[in-house]
C-alpha cells in the first residue's frame, strides 16, 4: 500500500512542470554558487603572499560554504514541494477517497514524505558533478563529501516532516508554505539564540533544540549519536503530529 501511494505521489510530481522547474532552477542556482565560491577562493589565494596561502582552507571556503548555501536554498524549495501534499487535497476534497480505501493515516503520511524525499534526492543528484570537480583540485576525502550529503539529506527530511505538518493543518498552499518557512527559520534562530545566550544551561538547550548546530557538525564529519537521535526524534515527532492532525476528521 505504501509503495502504491509513494508511486502515485512521485508520478504526480514528475507529470507536472513543478518538478522540472525546481530541478532546473536548483541546478542553475547551485551552479552559480559553486562557480562564485571557486572564483572567490582562487582570487583570495592569488591576493595573499605565497607563505600565507596554506592558511586558506579549500574545504572551509568552498565545500562547507557550498553545502551550507544549498541548505539555505532548502528553506524555499522544500516548502514549495510540501505545501500541496495535504493542502491541495483538502481544497479539492480528495482526501476522503483515501479514507474510503483501506489506507491508514500513518501510511499516507509516510508515502507522501517518501515522495517528497525522492524529489529532494533528484535535486541532490544534479550536484554530483561538484564532487568530481572538488576531487580534481585535490580534495579526495569521500568521507567528508559523504557526511556533507548526509547532513543535507537529514536536514531535508526534517524540513519535509515540518512541511507535511504545516500542509496538514491548512487548506491553503500559500499559508502552508509560509508556515513551513517560518518554522525552519525559527529552528535556525533557536541555534543563534543559544550562541548569544550568556547562560550556559540555556545556551546548551537552545543549541541542541536548534537544527543548525547538528547540521554543521555532521557537515564537518563530526557525526555524533546525539545528532542522529535529534533528527530521528524530530522527524518522528512531526510525523506523529501530522497523523494526529489528519485524525481530527474523526473528532
């Protein structure tokens, strides 16, 4: 059942111009960002004396910034992907068709989440040319690139879970997208608040609750159990809230 629902959602993405517009736009923007980072790094190296060029890290200046910028793009791209998943079906009143079939709420949520994750993977596949270029300039650490992609995918899954919940509580796609964007920004601001807070305990709590600190650690290859637990808990929590939101029809 889940596979059939997933296939239906993926087909709906790729049978409309939305998926191709998003993939094309994403590829264009990330390509421009990668080119600008390379040019900036090259200009910075040439402007420094020979004995100081080793102080500029290609990994920090290009690789880490590229993946951080891609994560920033997800702030806009993922809400666009998730906003219609439930909102549109509520508007068209097609959700009732699922309730007439032997489909459980959690199966529907999981299938739609997997479909959105499939589209995100399609976006990330467009960036695989960058590791080849990075390999050509001497960064041959596949572990680093692997954790960088893992950090993006985990963040994307968290944003998708949040976007699904926002879509389930609103019958308007625009409102669902705005709620999702605001939710992601709030997760970022919590981390910033942790860095600025002088109280050690509050700082640690805010830093853990915010998503940015976990993303940055995994991005740099510092994969910790607490970071993985955070993502699993976050995704499960918003998935659970989405199921409960859909269950309101029985109240």
